[in-house]
């Protein structure tokens, strides 16, 4: 079977991948992007940064309406949480942005190939999907496959009591208590969301400070802010 040849083949459609694909196409290259999921945008747009930011925004509004307006002389009573609507808004934000990426792909004539890519040589990728197997070659290959949640040894995710970050975006009710293992950006964002909505949140971190990959001064300020929230 002969292979289709592209100037750039991107494996994965996360932000790094689709930005590179769009820019390469704008520079006149023939570009293909391989993505195994039904929507573009990768982990970040679908189950990472974007949905967590949408929930941070909504939960901040809820917390402010519940506790922050009295200082301005605005008395509010009877504030209630409609979690289903909040989650629906989050999904709509994700949907709009992933559609935006699809539109940019079409505008810039980037070929989207749906399936799982496997490197078979330095410049050849075999893609397996519902339509069968296809081989593509690229003068340049860019691997931008995103990330997956990692479990602890001996502690398996069950989707109910032990959940990973993707599942924490869709909890059907606010947990009374939430233990977040890992004080990285994702854990702290989701911990902050559920704390604002009423959960008692504790964060565990093996290293000496939160967000250990960031600037130490910024991490200290962030920790103070989170502690003021009650985390």
C-alpha cells in the first residue's frame, strides 16, 4: 500500500499539536493531524485545562454570591447550587472551542485522520481506525499526544470513590470530603472548584511545596490563597 506524503504529520491534536499544524499550513506546508478521539483539542481542551477553567469560573461566581457580596452592602439569601447546569455550561464551553479548532483545520486545509498512530519508521506512521489501516509519511513528524491520569500502585480507579482528574470534572454531586493526591496544577484547580462548591478539601503532596515545577515565590503566594479558601 502506498503512503500519502505530507510535509508535516502531527500525532495528537492538543494545543501544541494543533497550533503547530495550523502555523505550518499557513506557511504553505501540506499537513495531516492524527487524532484517535472524536473531537479535536486533545487532553487540554476536552478533559483538562479548559473544562477545569470553566468550572473555576462558575464556582467563583457561586462562592461570591454566597459569601462575597455582603462586604459591598448587597445582602443575598437563598443561594443554591444547580450543579447539573454548571456542568452543562462547562461542556458547552468545551464544545465551542473544539468546534473552533475544527473550523481552523478546514480553513487551513489540514487533513484530519481519525485513528491511532504507530511509528513504523523514522518518517512513516501507520494509522488504525474504524475505516481500516492507512499509512502516511511526513518529512517532519510531531508527537503531541497529551497525557493520561496515573493511578497509585494498588489503588485502582473505580469511578465512584477513587476518581481521576477527568472523572472529577463530572461528579454528579458535591462530595462532603475530597482528598487530592498531588499538588500540581490539575489537582489544585479541581480541589479549588469543589471547595468553593462546599466540599472539605485536603491536598497531599510528596515534595516540600505545592506546584513544585513552578517558581517558589509564586507557589508560596498560591498556597496562601488556597489556605484562605479553606484547603
